[in-house]
C-alpha cells in the first residue's frame, strides 16, 4: 500500500510543527510520497513565507531587498536549527538572490517557499528530494498539461520508494516556473496520487476535516465524516476552503479517496472524500457554503419566451465585455443574471446599452450587494420537503430570498439573499438541519 501525504503551511510553520509531521509520517510506512507547502504563520500576526517572498521579489526591483531576504533566511534557519540538521541552504539562497535581481518572474519567487521547505523536509526524513519542475508540466500558454505530467511523474518516480515533492508549482517545457493558484499544493498532491495510483491521498491541515459550514459564522460546526467528490466540488465552488477545488479532478479520475486530517490531532478520523458511498449522512444536508459580492441584472420583456435566441443575445453582450455569469433564474417574461459585482461595475453602462440594442427589453433593473448560499447534500434526494425547510428557516430569521435555483441532480439548492442577511441565513439553515434536525 502507498499513500501520498500533503502538509499545509500551518503544519510546517516551525520546527515543532515539523516534528509533529515527522512523527505522523514515520508512524505509517505507507506514507511514502510527501508534498510540503511553504511555512505558514506561526502565530496570528505572523507573515507567511510566500508573502515574504513576494515582498522580497518586488523590493529586489528597487535594489533594496536584503532585509526581507534576511528574514526569510532566518525563518528556514530557525527550523533547521530546531530539527538539529546540518543542512545548508546558502547555495540555494545565492541562486534565488541572483534570480530575484534578474526579475525572472513572480511565480518563480512564490515557488521558492515550497522548494526550500521541500529541501528541509527531505533532509529531516531522509527521503529523496524531487523538484516538481522536472515533472509537473504546463504548456506554452500556462495551462496545466495533465497527460504529459502523468507520464513524467511515473517515469521520474519509478523505483523511488520515498520522496519529497514540493507543492504549488511546476514548469513549462522551457524551464520557466509556473505556479497553481493559492492553495495549489493540494493540487500537486492530487496529481501525484492519481499518476502513481496510490490507495489514499492524505491531506493534512490544521482542522479535523471538512466542516458543515464556516467556523467563522458558526462556532464549532460539526465535521463531515464522509463526503462525495460532487458534494465537495459544489461546496468548494461556493467558498469552502479546506481543499483547493481543482484538487478533486486527478484523484476522482482514478477513484482514489482523499482523507482530510489534522496535524495537531492526528488520531481524529477527519473527513473521507470519496467517489460515492452507501453511508447514510447524519443530516439531510452535507454542508452549507456561500459567497458575497454579487449583483443581479433583471430583464423584462413581453413574450420573451417566444423570442428565439433571447438568452444567447444577452449572454453574448456579457461575453463581449469579458464578464462571466453565475446563475440565470428565469420566468416567462423575465430573466435575471447574477454576476460578480467587481467584474460588472466598471462595464455596467456598456452592458446595459448593449442589451438595449440586442434585445430591446421593456424594463431593466440592477440590484447590488447580494450573496449566494449553497445548501448541498446527497441526503436531499431521499428526503421530502428539504427546500420547504430551508425557506421556513429563512422566513423565521426574517431573511428575504432574492433568488432560488435547484439543479436537476437534487444535490444542491442555491438561494440569493442581501449581503447583510448572509450570516443570519447560514445560521438559520444550520440550526434547522443540524442543531434541531427538523
């Protein structure tokens, strides 16, 4: 049996945290491929190493980066000394300093946090260090190339029993470093797990699994014991942040489960993320997630339903302005488009005039400062009245619903509310399904 294990920045922020990680890895001989993030915050006012690297790179353009670089060096030396290693990173920092002065790219700068932490982790564990730039490939346009990457991973790690592979980055064919978006170490771990066909991908963080909802809104929310890829995808898209949303695809393709675990509480079972399961969820819903910062564009026109191409013409105006849409609830004579407000604001007048020219609406209206909340759960399919309970809970909390959208899969219900009602709405839904279980 083989496992890929990924550790987040908070799990590797200090020598003490490194020791916890080392104990976890050594406790299970199947944890053979380790993906580290860059050191995170040691305390709430601390700065993540990745942010220090960005600041250092930008300061290098002005020729004044020694102070920030010295701070980065001391962060790693503190870990090395705490682990009592003889490792020296002087040559690595010399190369980094030269490349920062040459301004070879911010993505290179950001990647060095994981690169250096990988060097430390490999020395601490006695594992082979493998630079992901050798095998995680991006094409000339910066798009991840899954097919080539899978072949390169299998070739490079063939016969390598244990390895440390830094997360977050890879390279184009010409060697230029390319990063995933923030949280991309999750994706690296998933890529390795899928390519190596391991039995399990363990993702270690600072929480004991995926929570039913945001702990900043609900104090100590319940932990989800089992969730499907589809459910997690819906929650991730709507703002749940335990796992990078793109980390699902490589393991889903191979049917490999993901176990979200807590470095600081390694005996907690965490959350299992699976393709599908016969396990009955403890609640009708699996999770609640949401996003703020939307606006709506309401369009009314008599006999809209009989006008072929009406919706396409409206969306084409948005496309021409480079604006994506989120949801489109509609009626016989009405259509509402939900859009990210920050994308829309600067181009709102061009969109309005474009729609007038394209479809000649009878009436249009904009509404700003909206939020979308997704209520997700495989248990919703077999329980009648789920939507009714959601709206009863919102009515009881005096929350006005601006939009309702339910997919044909019956896996989720999305409601739109005023931004001020965002947190009260989540509390009301959590209370009725989890606390009182009505």
